[in-house]
């Protein structure tokens, strides 16, 4: 052997266990970014506060746009139209939630 190859084959974990571990590692990396994400939101609010549509930096340019969206007040609709009426127009779908936690030794 030349020192770069192993003398025996090494099993690389695959399947659900490996995917769980990969997800956990990724979530740990993402958790380290949370302070940066908070600062990102703070900076966005500051930039919006300038009240201009385009702000030039030395390395980046920022554009601030306004868009509108309509949202229905489902509680008010249920109160006005009744639960049965609302249920006739409601679509329910299943939602799956995946959570991971580090194992303790």
C-alpha cells in the first residue's frame, strides 16, 4: 500500500440512519447562522427606513419594492357565514413534520 488507500473496504453508512445524521448535522450548521439571520432582518428594516427604492453599496446594490397581498380573515368569515358553510369550501391536507435531536451518550 502507498499510504493513501485502506487495506480493507470501509462501509459507508447509507439509508435512513445516515440521512438522519446528515439532517442533524445540517440543522446544527443552520443553527450557527441564526444570529446572522437576525442581523439580516435588522438590516432590511434599516434599509426600508431610508425610504428610497435603490441603495448603492461598495459591493452590492439593494432594491426596496412594495407588493400587496390579500389574506382572508377566516375567523370573521366563520362568524359571518357559519362553520358549516366554511367547511364546504375548506380543503384539508396532511402535513408531515420532521424533527431531529442529538443523541446523548
